C-alpha cells in the first residue's frame, strides 16, 4: 500500500455513518481522532446511504450502511465506488489511484 505523505491537492475527505451524531462522536473518541469530518446519516434515517445504494434494508445489520468508498469529482460525478464486505478492509491503493486520476496528481 502506498504511503500518502501529504493530501492529494484539491481533495476533501469525509466519512458518513448511519448512527446518530452522539454515537458517531463517541465512536470517534474511541478510535479517533480523525482529521476529517465524520458525518451522521441518522435523520432522516439513512437518507444519504440510501441515495448511494449502500443502506442495508435486510438483515443482517438492517439499517446500517455497507462499508463503501466513493470518490466524487468536483463536478459531482462519482469517479470511483466500491462496496466491501463487513469483514474486509478497504483497498486504499484503488482509492489513491482514483484520486490521482480525478485530480491529475501523479
């Protein structure tokens, strides 16, 4: 996996979780801190996750979102997306490659 020594210019990172913001804040205290916004998609419940087609509607884990990564370009178009299993860690090489293509970074 490449080591990212500096942020890729012209990019912004954020994370979105379905639990309420109080749970999200507690989760960040437990495993953070993060140097990017951690957003709550609680009300209306899962609206953002549903729009990205990653809200689990069925068991197991109904009401939670899939583990997924999206790279959205400045034009609002999704440049990269991948859904991972709950047990799988995201492959950051794919994300870095997509970010480089999107921003023109090398």
